[in-house]
C-alpha cells in the first residue's frame, strides 16, 4: 500500500452530521420496534421480551434505588441538622452546669468564711480573692486583690479554712503579697493549746508532700503533749495575733539534747485549694499596745 493511500485512511473522519443521522435512525428503529411489539406477536415480541423488558426493569430498579438514596440523603441531612442542634444544647447545658457548680463552690467558700469570721469575731476582717500564686502545687506565696486602699498593711494576718494561712509581706494600692506558713522561709511562734507549751512552727514545702510541716523547740518536761493536740499562735509572737489555729500534732520525738522536742504537724488550712481568704485588719503590735 502506498504512503498516500495509508495517509488518506488515517485521516478519514466521519462527519458529525452523519453520526447524528445514524443515531437518529437507530432511535427511530427502536421506537418502531417498541410500537410494533405492543400490537404484534411473533418474533418481534419475543425479542422485546428478551431485550426491552429487562432493560425497562433495570431502569425501574435504578430509578427506585436512586429515589431511595435521595430519601436517605434528605433524612441524613435532617439528622445532621438535628445533631448539630443537640450538640449546641449539650454545650449550653455544660456551660450552665459549670457556672452553677462554680456558684455552689463560691457559696460554700463564702459560708466557710462567714463561719470563720464568727469564730474570730473579736477582730475586724475583710475578704479577699487570690489572683495569682507562686509556682508549684502549694499556695506558699500568693497575691490577693486587696491593698492599702482597703486598709491592708504589712504583717496583717491572713486566715482561711478555720485557721492561719500566713501574713501580708508586701502591699500596693489594690493588691497585696501573702507569705504562707508552709513556705520554707516562714517561722511562727506557736503553742500547744492544751498545755500552753511554746514551740516554733517552720514551713517545709518538702514535708507538704505528706501535708505536714515541722515544729521544734517544744519544752514538754511533763510529757503531756499528745498526738492530735492543737497548735495555735502564741501570745509571745511578734507578728501573729494569739489563739489562731495552726494545725494538729501528728508526730513528736525527743531531740538529741534530751531537753526539747520536735515533730510534725498537719496544717488545718488546705494549702492546695485556696481561693478566698480573710485578712485581719489589725496588727499584733497595735493589739498589744
């Protein structure tokens, strides 16, 4: 075969109008066949039974399937909308529940502060909220939202949870810094309430892992101090008002000098979950005078 003939065959393309004409003719023939099978028997009807009817059934099944899928999609869309609405309701209820729990927590704290206020009714006090704290798990040092504008001064005593928290060490116009009795640098003159024996309470963040701090220099010559005895601030303290509960004796032992005793006490204040405190608006020096 010559290159010219081969090239002509490769370039042969049927015009689109002929393609359209062939397809139209095919459709007409199929229509005629379909029409004839409705009124005539014989081979055409059999052909229609084998070809047209299964085709129609297939189209019907496809249509039913698509209709079902469409209904399913509509139902799914409705379910998704309802799900989003339910999610929003759950979020709203969760936020409301958190808010209510916070209110209950605040009310309980206020109730405790009121009871504490009544317990130390001889002193004028003001409530304050903790707004920041030192690093770590314990409230060894923190800042409250009251300052000199509220009458707070350095060395004023701070109480909560029925007992002594610490004292004010720094004051600004609208905030104050508080040092807790559990801080490693803290020392408080205390005494055994049942015997009036004096001792020194020292902070210990290491011991606070067991919810304890230390005491020392206890002169208990009569041997009357027992586990569970109350330790309160003593009359001879230079910075702390007398009679404020510090904690309870949990361990006691004789020192090497065989004269004094040391041990551990459990603070009455929960130094892990403080939020509000009371500041006693009186200084030990002024009370003594």
